[in-house]
């Protein structure tokens, strides 16, 4: 049976939710599920904007059939052809063989590369600034390369002010009936998963997102709805959403606070991390998150790194190197272009204390615009009373840095 929701009198959500998938892109845990969004426009012509992942294809097809209500499908607009959105397009072609496909040159190239059989269809190649009229609705196409694939575009319905935004403004979490962002407490229940989605999927491409935001700013007064391919539809509170995306895409910290990430084999480095957290709280610094790098998924660590202004790396030395899961976290920071953070270091080792120098060298060599505090806690096996002063100096340096950030 169908499961659809109306966005306007002419536009319907025909996507589906997935609670069975454990790993998005086979790497990111999604314990609260994910939605795959697609939209149908009913006008003089009928238009489907994107499709869905194969896992929810049956529900999607029932939704499209219901909304069309016996009409044929005239156009299929593919804004982003990654398989979690394009996998069902051949099923659409089988059911609506006269459908014309609208997309970019690179998108058609990638469709063929994935083996999608499209060459018996009418293919309409569009580029930046092209417009098309479907009846009373006129749309314009806006190139969005590397947000987050090179073929991506977004489509703006100039009539009703609907931005079909592809993967931009998306989020993890299944919709479960609540289509609009104002139907949930987004800042309480969704923002962490929206940040984790952005930072791990799109985070590397901040300059490209900024370029798209610049284009959107010129037509912001025309946008009344933002319809992404994952997560809720936005119809209000655009400044809130754009402020988050501006912070994330410029790598500016979202909040003033401290993320403490530790790697501990026998609990001694963990103890040092907890002592530092207590010292910071005593100094009035309470916006703190403490994470064990061994049992916190790296996608969450990356999300929290984008959130907080200050980062503490506390790691044991392992085989004269950085503890493997801490090194993996650093490699992810490098891959996703984390920058503009203030970093403090706690190092540990029993027969060779090397991790601090190695972590600092990694950041110096691979990360941009990172401020590494001179104060460091260096411990041999466990934290002893003689390290009280080092811990106090580190806590004070972090507190002073945060205070200077507030005053700037």
C-alpha cells in the first residue's frame, strides 16, 4: 500500500524509510535508520525528481503509482545519480517506457558506467542556468559539482519556490511519518545526526558547498521549501539551517567547547582524560565531550570534531607508534580536511613515550590551520602525583584559549 505525503498542492513526497540497513555506504552506522526521498510534481506534465535505493524500491513504486493515479510519467529528473538514489530508475523505465530523463552530461556518463540501461530513452542534457516549463511550473537547474559527486545538480522550482537539493541539507534518521523539519525537535533530536551525515559524507568538500550556498543566497527570497534526498523537508527556519551549513562548510567550530578523545589500553590514559575533564569543569568549562576512540565510531568522532572548538588527543604509544585506532581517527581528520581547531596532547608509554611527538607531527604535516598548545602531559605508564603541575597547566591553557576565543 502507498505511503505518501503532500508538500504543496502539486508536489508529493514518494520516498521511503529504511530501518533494516545497518551501515550507510557500508561504513557509517545508522541505528535510527535513514530515509530515501523522491518527489513527484503533478502539472500539465508529470515529473519525478530522483528515485530511491533498491532496498525500498517496492514501497517507492507503489507511492509513485498512487500519486500518478493512472497518468503516465513524462519526465524523470536525476539531480544526483549515486546508487542510493538512482538504483530504482530502471524499474521506473520499465513501468513508464516513454519517460524522458533529464540530467547532466556527467550524470549520464556515470549512469552508463554503472550499467543503467538508459539509451532507449529520450535523454535531455541540462547545464547551469537552463530552464524548463512543465505547465504552470518552471524550473531552473543549478550545477552543484562535488556536493558531493562531480555530476550533482539541484533543481529550483521557480513557481512554488521548491529547491530539490540533492544530497545538500540531508540527514541520517528515518522520517517515520514526520516529513517536515518543524514536525520534530530538530535541534534536540536531529542535529547530531545531520552533522554526522554532513561531516562524513560531504565534509571534505567545504569550498564546493560554500560555492553552492553562495548561489542559493542570490535566490534565497524565492525559496519556500528545501527538499533533500535524505531527511526532513524544510519549510521554515532557513537561517538556522544555513548557519549550521556555513559553520560546517567553512570548518569554523559550531560551539566553544572541548572534545577529549582518548586511546587507552589498560585504563591509565583514560584516567588522565577524566582527570583533565574534571579540572576543566572546576574552571567553569563544562561544554565537554569525552570519547574512547576504541568504542566510539569514527564517524561520530569526526562529527564531534566539527562541533567543538578545542580537541584533546590522549593516546598511549603502541609499537613505537600512535595507537592504531587513534591513528585511524587522525587519518579521517586528514581525509575530511578538518582544520581551524586548537589541540592539546596527552601522551603515554611504558618503555617509550612517543605518541605525543608523532601525533603533533601528523597534524603539522597533514592538517591546516591547527593551533597546538605547548602545554603537554607526558606520562609513563600511569599518571602520578608528580604530574599534577603538568595537568594543571594543560587545563589552564585550554581554559585561557577558550576565554580568548570568546573575547575575539
